[in-house]
C-alpha cells in the first residue's frame, strides 16, 4: 500500500526550517540548500514545493500568518473575555514576546526590507496578510462600537490601522532592544484605555 504523503505538513516543515535559519543567521543567508539541510530533506524536495527562493520566502510568510492567527484564536477561546481582551490578544501577536513570535517578527521585517530592493520579492503580494489582519481588527472594533464599548466618534478603520501600525512598530523596537516587551505592552494599554469606554486591566501577554 503506497504511503500517504501529508503535503501540508511537508510544506510547514520546510517553512519552519527557513524560520530557524533566518532567526539564527539572518534572512539573507537563506538558500534552498540551507533550508533543505535544516529540514533534513533533499534540495529537490524543497524545490518540489517551492520552485524558487522567492516562492519559498512568500510561502513561509503565509505559514507564519496562519500560525499567528491560530495562536490568537487559541488565546481567544481560552480567555472567553471581553472585546478589549480579544483586541489585546490580537495586538500581542505583533510583539516578540517569545522565541516563536520573535522569529515571526524577524522574518517578516527582514522580508519587507529585502523587498524594497529586490524586484522579485516586491512583486509578491506580501502585504496581503497585514491587510487581512487590519480588516479583521476593524470588524472587531466596529462590532464593539455598535455595542457601545468605544468612545463615540471613533472611526474603526482608522483605529485598526493606528493600533496595528503601533503594535508592529513597537514589536520592532523590542526586537532591536530599544524597549522591553513590558514597556511595549504599556504603550498599547495606554492607547486602548483611550479607545475603550470601560477599560479593564491590560494583559498583553
């Protein structure tokens, strides 16, 4: 009986290998060969799933986005908390608070910088993920506004853009050692206090 191949698991394994190489040595060191060696597979297998290095990088970004969404959804299910707590969990995903989220932030930021000068990378729709997250957050804030949980007169789309831009910037500042994760959480809590009518104690972790 032929062996059943889990292609999604293989792609995820290769993507995780790229993340480990990039987190350890920098995204600029990533090649098909280094990723294959890290994953313990052949270069031809990597090329079977990703024709080019650009496709491999973009596929890894999509994998990281899925992992980020899974972590946030797990946090939401476990907390059964208020809308504010859900938003806090959403924003916390942009903070490099542990090894996994640090690697995520490092790879995405490095990719964005490389795409500024690499035409192949720039041609990939790597902003689709952030755009989706912004729409999701805008929808959450819109529902909160409809329930009277936000200060009146707030544009939920603008607020979503502001909060995500702030959280990503804070994440980078943590990554480079400008401030601690706790300091970054305090800044986000400060802004959420001014957005939500009845703020609870922040718990951005």
